[in-house]
């Protein structure tokens, strides 16, 4: 079935290289913004999209309402080349591989790069259709504290070792054909969504207190 673009979906010009950072962003924080800026610089991206995912029905704890999470994300990541979008909810995808398959069909003249932290690479082989992701979309890995060794020795890293792009050539990733992945070390920040929720700065029922990947497997 052919999927048609609608005015509700973010625009993308032919030839753009768009990095995709998925997650619940519950809440978004400066760490997300930091790795996005690093990805734009290190992987040869023209733009980046934050894919704010719907709630995971398999988890007891549901995230804050989508509107609250998007509003927070827009405050945290105010950048002319970054788009905050709920496109996964709009196109009805639940897993990362499904999202990427639909996006490549929706935007056939756009190049996408999947972005994730090194902690995700360490357990990437547990994701739904993870090999399809590796073989169809370039993947940019950004190191996080404590996850570098486990990521580099992971099943995904071993199986696709010959397709790894060196960090020195990282800016070529966006124009490379899959399978291709690149691991870069960047200065990381220790803030996390979990810590922000526990601190009380993000309400348990959703939203900031006092304010008016889809599971990735």
C-alpha cells in the first residue's frame, strides 16, 4: 500500500540527511540536546528529528501526555535544524524497524540515520528486527559513561564489525549506504529522565510541576 504524505508530517527536502533520535522523552533534558548537537556535527547530518514515542502498553508506568512531552522537548531543543515530532503516533508504528520502514517509504529521496546511545548498542540484538535496521539504515552510536566496553563487545558490534566506519571518518556516515555504523566518543552529561522524575521536577501524572522506540525493540 502506498503511503501518502500529509500536512501533519514533518517536511523533508530531497537530499537531506536526517538523524532520528527516538524515545519517550519523559522528560526531555539537556543530555538529549547535547547528543543531538554532537550528532549533527559528527555524522554529517543536515537535520535531526526527535521521535517522541507513544506510551508502551506493555509497561505499567505510562509516560506523561504526548502534548506535555513535546512542549518540554521544544523548550529544551530550540534549534533551527531539529524537529520535534510525534510521527510514530501519526503513522501508527510501534517498533523502531517499523518506523524506519515507513519513513523510508514516506520520504524516498531523504537519507535517514538512526541515532542511539552506546547503552542501546549493548543490547541491540534484543530489538525487534534489529538486523533489518543495521542492513537498511546507517546507525550512529554516541558513547555514554560506563557503556563503551559492553557496546564494543556486543553481538551487534561483532556481527557487523566489518561495516564499522572509523570515528575519524564519522562525517561520512550520513552519505554512506547501509550496512554502516559509527561509534564516537563525545563528552557526555549525567542527567537522565529518570533522575528528573525522581527529583520531582517532572510530575508523576505527566508534565512539569507548576506548568500550564514505541518500544524500541
